[in-house]
C-alpha cells in the first residue's frame, strides 16, 4: 500500500460546513463557558468577542491558504510550503498535541453529561473507541453522522435559550458603574483585563473547529471554492450560537453561579421551571460533545497522515486504507492515545493545554498567509498581523501550568525531530 495514495474527494459544501460546526458547537457551549465565567465574570462576553475576532483572522488565513494548497495537513502543509520544514513541523506538532487534548476534553464532557458519577472515565474511553471505528469506515459516514449530531445539539440549545429567557434575570451580581441599559451587563472599564484575556484564550478552544475543514482539503470537491466558503460559513453560524447562549446563561444564572456550575446549561434550563428540559439538554450536550470528538479524530488523522508522509511522524502512520480511503493507522494510534488520556486528565486542564497548542498552530497559519503573493491573496495582510498578535497575547494569558506543560511538550517534539533527522543524515 503506497503512503502517497490519495484520499477520495467526496465532501461538498454542506458536508464541510457541518464538519466545521460539529467541531465547534459542543466544545464551547458545553465545556468552556463555566471556566471562562470563573476567571472573567461578566467579562466573559468581552472575552467571547475577542476570541471571535481572532478566530475570524485565523479563519481568513486558513481559507486563503487552503484555496492555494488543497491537500491534507492544514497549517502543517502551509508552513512547510511558505516558511520551511521546521515551521511546518512546529504547526503540525502543536495541532496534534493540542487537538489530542481536545479529544480527551470532549470525551470527558460527553461522559459527564451522559453517565452517573463514577462512570465518566470508562464511558469516555468507550466513546473514543466507537468514534474511531466510525471514522475508520469512511469519511462520508463521518460527515453524515456529524450532520445528525449538529442538528440534535442545536435543538437542545434552542430549548436552553427558550427556558432561560422564561426565567427571571439573576440578581445580586449587577455592576452599576458601567452598566448598559437593562442594568445587567458591565462596561469594559469594570472588567479585569487579564481575566478577560484569559477567558478569551479558553473560549478560543471552542472556535478552532473550522481548521478541520482545511485539514480535509484532499477530500473536498472543488476545494479552492468550497473550503473558504465553508470555513467562513461555519464560523459565522457558531459565533451567533455562542453569543446567544452566553448572553442567556449570564442573564439567567449570573457569572458566579455560571462559573461554579458543573453542567451550566442544565442549570439554565432548570431556572425556567421546565422540568422536562434537563434530560433534553443532557442528551443534547452529550451528542454535541460526540460531534466535536468525531470531527476532531478525523482532523488529527489527516494532519498525522501528512506529517508521516514527510517523515515528521513514523511513516507507518502514512498508510491509506485501500477500501475506505482513510488514514486508518493514524486514527487507530490516536484512539489508543486518547483513551489513555481520558483515564489520566480532567476537562479544564485539557482545555488549557489544547488552547496552547491550537493558538500556536494558528500563529503559524497567519505568518504563512502573510507571505502569500498578491495573486493568491483573498484578504488584507493586516488581518494576519492582528491574528498573529492576538494568538501570542492569548497564549501568554493561559493558566501557567498549561503554558509550562505546552512548552515542554513542544520542545520534546522539536528536539525529537531534530535528533531523528540527524540520525538519518537529513
């Protein structure tokens, strides 16, 4: 079996948009808002806006690059083509380690909503194994299942919003100095800047799913046209959903209760007094997390495939299945690693570590897009400058433990690559 066997182009615009939505919706709404509210309070809304702006900058860079280089690998490929092999490896390694942590976070989020206490880790491991099997049998099955999971998630979120709006607004946490009309949202002057930026870094974890579309560039039909449109459409829908849910959650619970909640959207729905909503929201949260996990596995598998083809990961991982046309060895290996992680980590630690890797990944994407010639440009260069600066600022404000672990793992990867290439005389 050739390591250079091509993947099949089977995904249209709708498939690509739903894969992006499946990667984002669920990660943010059900796993990020509580820790973001805990560090920023009402500043969560400002953090959401900052994360959305930086995500837009990164999305334009990814769309512009994907139109020029429509193959698997995402920024790993773009970094190699525009900046050199070392930059490409740094991007690919950051993506793989960050998104592997995201897989663990999503599996644990699914189990937290779907199972009783004490069963979360074994159920999370079982979910990983099942979704690796789904990916193994072909990308069209992945896209079809993702559509179902996204629609179910949006229905559950609609229930949350309706129930939350029917409840009285939270009292006792109003900030008056910068309050806007209505008396419940503070002005920026009342917010701690570090807390706002840290919340933006955590929330950014939830926006990173649009990259999944770019990493699957070898499987999208008419990629030069489809990928840019799919990335921007998926991001626009996700920003609208996140903003709506964030405002309703803060209005209903207040920042203190939101930050302390283990299942915040269940609490929002319960505040409306609709007893039937709790199981609906739990099912929706579980399905959203499964949708994110499913798309994450697909995206990491494609980036690992591209890195293995170039010898930056073991070439054993470069195989494409002769019948199902998927990088089956890469995905099976990923499944084993993620199962090990879910048995060892917690959700909040996984989110911080994931954000570290993903922000560095997009820093390289912006830098690569900045170097593109006028003929390949679709967006102004200042967007890439803003994206690079934003990524670095958000990395610096992440929890210190996440930064230290991220730096150590990144250094191990780069050092290991250097020694491996030196031993081969490359």
